[in-house]
C-alpha cells in the first residue's frame, strides 16, 4: 500500500469513529451535574455566596406544599397557575429594592387585583432559619404589573410569599426564593416559645386543638390591653410557617373585642415545628410578636428544626425587625 493510500485509510477510520461517538452522545443526552438547580446564584456573586446545608436544599425541593400544614377555612396553597417572578433572585444586603410580577398560567403579568384586608397584595418575607420576618405592601405599576418595594434584609436565603387575589379570582399564595449577599449564621429554632416580649408588650399564646383555635393575650406593664387598634381592617394578623418545609398559612381573627384576647381559627393538619408571627397595632404603632410551637410529634427534640433555624427561647423581637 502506498503512503497516500495509508493516509486516506486512516482518515476514513477517524470519520467512522467520530460518527459513532456523536451517535452515542445524542442517544445518551447531556450529563447533569449537582450544580443544575434551575437558577445559578453564584454567577455574579461568587464572593458573597452563602453556603447552604444540603439538607436545606432537600427540604426546599420537597417543601412546596404551600399551605398543606394548616388551614384557615380557605386554601392558601400555592396555585400552580400563578408564579412570583422576581426581577432578581440575588440581591445585595441592606435595603435592596425587590421587584417582581405575578404571572398567570400563560406567563402574562397580572395587572388587576381584588383588595384583601385593605391591600391588593401582602408580601411576607422570612429568613430561611425563621429568625426574621417582614410583612410589607409593595406598590403596583398597573401598566406593567410590576410590584416594587425596598425591604430591610440581612444576608442569607429568604423565602418570599405573595398573598393576593387576582381580580374576580380566589385568594392564593405564590412563592419564590431570594438570596441576599452577606454573612449568614443560621440560628437554631430552639424550644417551644409561647410568650413573646416585644416593645414593652407581653403576648401569650394558647392553642385549643379541639376547636382549632389559637388565642393571643396581650398585656403591657402587667395590665390587659383592651384598646387594640384595627390594623389592615383587623385587630391582629397571624402568619404560621412550618419549619420543616416552610409551608405558609395566613389567618385572620375571629370576631371579638379589641383585646386583651385575639382569637384565630387555625387548623394545623401536619405535625411539626411552627413559627407564628402576630402583627397587632396599639398606640398608633404596629408590633410583631413571635412564637414557636410543636404540633403533634416532631422528629427532633425541640432544639432544632429541619431548616436549621429559628429563635432562641425568650429572645425579644428586635426593634425595626418588622417592616410595614
């Protein structure tokens, strides 16, 4: 065989091998890696990336029942036909401007809402360890359907809940994850905490499992508070979040006097640890009390939660920790 014939035979063999390799690659498809999470939080913020426990990611993947853990008479579960679409899901710590739209099943922004408790949309933000809570009311650009608000957020992962009712539709909740750059040291959830001290007020929680009633008793300087003021059309607003999977429940009080007791109907369906946040208004200011309870049998001993976070027993809610 001549030299030229040998070269042509070699090239032909390479073409055959390459064709086989391409065919195998198409049959197998792309190889997924552990970094494929749908959203890359580290592309522009590598220096500020928060290291999350893998167990947290697993809990997040499984924790989108959105309301399965409790009920207040109408389903607050995440409606798959609506999406909370953040303009940015990674922001700088401090008071970042949070901008988002609510998208319907067709991907179109919702621009018209029914008013619920004096607002078209309530935005709840909680840190992943449930140690921090914000209840804010963004402003809507009705032309684009864009909601905007600056929120005081420290570093770490946050879960956002948009509580709303599209015009002519049923109340629902859409959720999203937000990563805030900066240091994050998750706090343990701690043991059950049924008494909260905030801004000079003492609020005690009692739960009647038979009637599915949660009652909050408000005192100040040892005296009952009997002149609570309406806040967003009610004497109190209660949010409950299941620590294991961050399921969300927003309930409102039953009819009753302006204190010292405010009662809520809240039927907790799933066992677990829950953080509860109560907004109430007195003296022209809104205050937030927080609690930790265990419903049924929990997998832990009351010292930790599945989210590696919470609040130590007896810790008072920090001033300025809640936005209105």
